[in-house]
C-alpha cells in the first residue's frame, strides 16, 4: 500500500466495526433512520454498481434446523440486531439508533427513558451512563460505566448483580445518533454519542438566502 495523502482518512477497518448508523431530518421534517451493517467482513460480497458499498449478508443468521423458529424459509427475515428506530408524541418526532449487536434493545430503552422519563435533551440522553448485560444475556452479569455513582453501584451489588465497571464512555454500551423535528415550531435538533466518531451536524444555509453573492 502507498502512503496516504494529507487529509486522506484511509480505508475503514472491518475488524473493529462493521456497522454505520445515520439519522437525517430535512427541511420538511421528513426523517430517515438507517443502519447499515454488513455482518461478515464484506457482507454478501456484492457491491451496488457505481455506488461502491457492499450489501449485507444477514441471511447467514438463519438456522438450518427446520424445527427452529428462526429456520430458513421463504417470506421470512432472519433474527438480527438491526433496529433503526423512530418515536413521536404530539409535535415531537425523533429518529434514533444505537449500534452494538444484542445490546441495542437495552441501549434504546435507556435512551428513551432518559428522554421521556428524565427530561434530558437528545445529547444528554445519548451521553448519560449506560449499562448492558454481559455473557449469556440471561444472568446478572452487568457491564456498567464508571460514571455511575458509587452508592448506586453498591446498591446494585446488594441486589445480587455482578458488576463489571468499565471506563467512563465505553463502546460496549453501543454507539448512537439521534435527530428530532418539532412540527409546531419547525425546529430541528440532533445529538451524537461521544462513544463513537459521529457528529451532530446542521446543513449550512444557502448563501443566497442572505442576499449575498455566491463565492466563485
């Protein structure tokens, strides 16, 4: 491989992560919530002509036992962990997603609770300390971030939970993004999880809106 040019981020590393999530809201309040996750390193090995990205192969997650609920059959989708999400109430409409395998339902529930029950904004709901279930997902083995207060950790241990305390922000808790549109005010909002390398980015207004000449 040749040397990289200045400013060239280089190729991605499929050995560390194979999932991308994005949430977008347009000027009319339409929201897209999308997760692309290849599953295998290069997914199906099929690249969309002229687009340069590989299609996923989540069909490999079917079970070949015909008696199993997840058996490979026509008109079925396999068990998988791809759950881009929406929620709304009244004039508030939100597109969000938190990547991270089987951690996703638990991470989503915590995000929704932070926003709905505790009144956090999108950024706060994504940043707040999270926990997840380790091991076989049916035990009391809990992975939790170190920002949780010591007295809370101790109370959880007293209830019989076996805690593994990780760093302040660990990707084991998933990596999420979110956008929100208020259809009454027309305002858009966004948040980006500090556990990932994403960003909450507004589209800059067109310069002609301000009556200024276009730059050459």
